């Protein structure tokens, strides 16, 4: 299975998937936001994986975004923390989550 297929499988099998790095403050904020909303998420910590760089390169090909966090809701890429936060402030994140 290609890495792209692996990523698609991950994001489609979790309500929220966050491709993250353990030391990234924006990643921490994204995880904190979903925790505060009471939403389970799957965090993939790229800096702890041997193939983390390959994941990040494949995510960039798929989303045109090279930075983390890479936030996916119900299989849809919604952006990084700024995009996620903006959706939440507009009241659109909760509806995307189906809450």
C-alpha cells in the first residue's frame, strides 16, 4: 500500500486525525481544542516516526501544505491550526464534526 493510501485510510477511519510534531505549539493547540470540545482525535506524531519525513512530504503533495499540524475532520483536510481555529470561531467546526 502506498503512503498516500495509508494516510487516506488513517483519515477516513478516524473522526479527527492530526498529523503533528510533539514539540510544535500549534499542534498542541489543535489537540487542546479538540480535547476541549470533547472530541476524540488520532494524533500521528511525525517527529517520533522513522518515516515521518516521508509522511510530511506526502501530506504536502496531497494538501499543498508543508507545515504541521495537518488537521483532517471526517476524511476532509481542513488545514492547520489557524484554519481550524477560524472554523471554530465561525461556528463551522462543530457542524463539520457533526456535534
